[in-house]
C-alpha cells in the first residue's frame, strides 16, 4: 500500500513526457476548446487542502494536477495569474501514462469527486479506450471500433472518438 502511495506522489511531481500522452492531451484540449463552451486547461494545480486527505489512498498533498480540465468559458486575465485553483473544474481528464496504473488514477478520481468535480475521464492510449465516470461506481466505456462518439451525459459533451486518438 505504501509503495502505491509513493508512486502517486512521484507521478504528481514528475513530468510525464511520453509522445502518446502529450498528443492525447493536445487532441483533447483542441476538441474541447472547439466546442466553444469551455476554458480548457492542462496540468492545472487544483487546491485540495480543504479535504482531509487521510481518508483517501493518496499521500497528503495540497494539490493535484489533472492532465486536462475544463471550466465554463471565461476570460483569462494576463495580469492576474492563479498558482493553485480553489474553484474546481467541471471535468478532470487523466491520460494513462506508461508509468501509471489504473488504480492510481481511480484514487485521484475519488478525490476529484469529493472536491465536487462532476465528471472524470480515463484515457487508455494502448487500447484506445475512454472511460467516463460520473462517480466511481457509475461509468461508461467508449472503445475503438465500437464508438463513433465519446458522450459525457453529465456535461452534455460529444467528441468524435477517432479525433481523440489521431
């Protein structure tokens, strides 16, 4: 158990620089931005200090960084930056990297849902699988050859499946 907690802490502090991971982040960012409904962010620090982290399978931290997250559309103020967001996004997306396990991402999703994030997506590049969670126990899979669109019913988002993995 402690080994997994150490891995999660390491993952949050290192850059995940794989080509597939980076390209999927870029594709998702572009597709979500092109809906015209959201401000899309990558690697944004979310303030989790309001939670008692002892109840989660994560080492106590002050922040987590989803690979991609969205907020309702807003203007960015170049003269006022925010280092750690206390306002939670609507959606948190994690792209499985070669050094992560699905369980470590599900542990993050548990925290995201406790923070009030409405939807979490797990993208698995090697199997071209998108799993959309509206809670840890309620999810839907979208897979290559079976899905033309990825549909997030909680947020009314529809993205072309193939364009995510181009």
